[in-house]
C-alpha cells in the first residue's frame, strides 16, 4: 500500500513537471499532449541544389538575400535571423537527408514589401508568377501570397500578413 502511494506521488510529480501543450488538427479538433520540448524558431534549413552559383544568384537578385560563406567555401543564404544552407546535389555534407533531392522544397517566406512591388520585381527579373495574389493561412494568421519557382523548381511562396482593420487604422 505504501509503495503504491509513493508510486502515485512520483507519477504526479513527473506529470506536473511536463508542460501541457495544445495542438490543433486541420479539422479544428484540439488535442492535449505533454512534451518537455518547446521549439522556438527555425534556425536554418538545407536546400539541395543543382547549381550553388545559380541558386545564390537567384536568391540574392530576386529576393535580396545575403550570401554567407562559412567552413571554407560552403554557401548559405541569409535573411532575417534565418538561413538556407546550400548543398550541391551529389556533393552533400554529412549528416544529410536520407534522399537529398533538388526541387522538392515548398517554402513560404514572409515579407513586409507590398506584393505589388514584389510582383513587379519578379517580372523585371524574368520570374513568372504561377499563382497569386491569393489568400492563404499562415502560421499566425491570414496571408496574401504569390507563388513562383526557383532555378531548381522549388515552389517559393512570398507573402504578406494581412493587417486587421484595427491595426490598419492606427
């Protein structure tokens, strides 16, 4: 009996030390789960590309990203507090994705630049808009997006968060 009481107390202490988080599914049903890990933001992701120079040229001229050279001559594209590390297809760095593939990414990038300005710049750069502007759901609210392809045919979505009427009137 005493052993059961101690076990129950330990379970309650263990349970109370874990954070309860809410997650939402696509159908709007909420589930609660426990997990001690809290991810705060994305630091970087890796794009496997057919040509690092072509990718660098595209993202710097079309999207205004900064070239970062690190660990010898490795290349990354910086923006905000994030970056895309670039791996040349067939010459990836370890560890790597199980099946690194160029052209398999679908990325949404947020900008404060008006989408009309983005669309005009894409046209000057010879980049075809595949879709947009269209309304979508972003991570923290409604966004308006333009879709186009990079040199590896990754789908790139550039978006603005829509301001609420109260935000726009202040």
